[in-house]
């Protein structure tokens, strides 16, 4: 079968590419740089260099594909994050329609059911809606939970202030997921594309609190009193802007945190739970702790 994979060789896309190539499929991978293209070709896939913001490039990349794996690559330099998401989403949705692609596995996110009010996830909700309007295509929307790997952004806080934190309290149970669990589910849907119509599938590895994250990490790095601190929205926004982040992206993450603390982000997951994936919080901490130790040493 012919597959087109977006996301280059990211943490999720790379295991997908490796699995499909190993199974003997023809795999085309979209990437933005020549160095990664060489790695893609070395895996036995075909690299196409270009941007999902280029409609002609996306159309040609999706031509002849039986199945497409879609995701919107991050772009932290764009002036308007949701507008960027919508440009990329429209190019992919239009190309799926015009190329008559029959099956799509789409990487979305928990909170996409809201449509608005989930910050950076709102653009993924827009993409779901665009794909749902494509005719004669079967689509599964994968909605993973909060990535464990997002905690890598806490390294400076841990090193410089001896804390972890966000604009939400640490005592609310939060659904977490490991990127390898997302890749495994995505690869299964791509390898066995018997889904029909439009479906949603949540991917959650564990459900714990941020307080537990801080406690387990603190013990693992010899700082058992490592706390999770809830920051006021204005304080967090000022700190994020000071790092050079674009304001629309900062606002997006602020709104994401607010949606979580208000119980909106995880509301649909709570009603439509799926079986938990294998990688538990303790497994992630065993990976994360050595990196934190090396950073604060």
C-alpha cells in the first residue's frame, strides 16, 4: 500500500515510518530540511522536501496515497498560531479531497471537542472539522492526552528556581500520554485500516496529578521537596513573553491551562474513556530524571 506521512521524523512519525517500511509498504514522508530527508531515505522511505503551507507541494505529496497520516507540524515563529494551523489544515484537507484519499489517520488532541476555548488545541479542532467535510474518506481522529514530554519545558524552572509549575493547580487528575504510546496506536490504525466513517480515539497512558509528577521526580533527583506551584495567569504570561515566544502562542498555552483547570479540556475524555496505554508516570520519570540531573548538575 502507498502511505504518505506528515511530521517528518518526529517522536511519533519516526516509529510509524519504521513500522510501515518494515511491513513492506511504500512510504512517502514530508519534511522541511535536507538533513532529515537523508535520514528518511536511509530508512527505506521516500522523502519529499517542502512545507505544509505550500498547497501545491501538499497536493503532489498526497497524490497516489491510499492512506495519509496527518498532523500539523509545530511552528513557533509564526505571528498567529491558529491562522498558521488553519493554513496547513486547509492544504491537507483540500489535497485529501482532490486526490480522493480513502483513509486518513489524523493526530489531534484531547480538548478538540470544544472547538474553542482550548488554546493551541483549537486549531486542531478546526482541522478535525475540515477533514470531517471531506467526502468519501474514512477518518480516525487520534486525541492523545497531555504529553509527558511537555515536562521538558520545566527544566529551567527546576534548575533556576527549584520548582515546577503552570497556571493550573497540581492537585487535579490529569490524563498523560507517552509519545511512543501514541505512535503505537497510530501505527496500528495505519497498518489495519478497517475503520469506517468518522471516529475519535483517545490515547491516554496514565491519569495522575502534577503534584505527583513533582513528588516522583523530586525523589528521583534527590530533591524530595520539589513542589508544583500554580502561577497567576498574568505572571506566567509575562515570563513566557520574556523568552521571546509570540503572543498568540503564549495566549494559546494560557488558555489550554485554563481549560484544564476548569475541567473543560478533559471533559469528553472522562465520558469516552479508552483502555490505558502501557507507559505509566513512573516509566517516564525513569527517563526524565537522568536528564534533569544532568541539567542541574
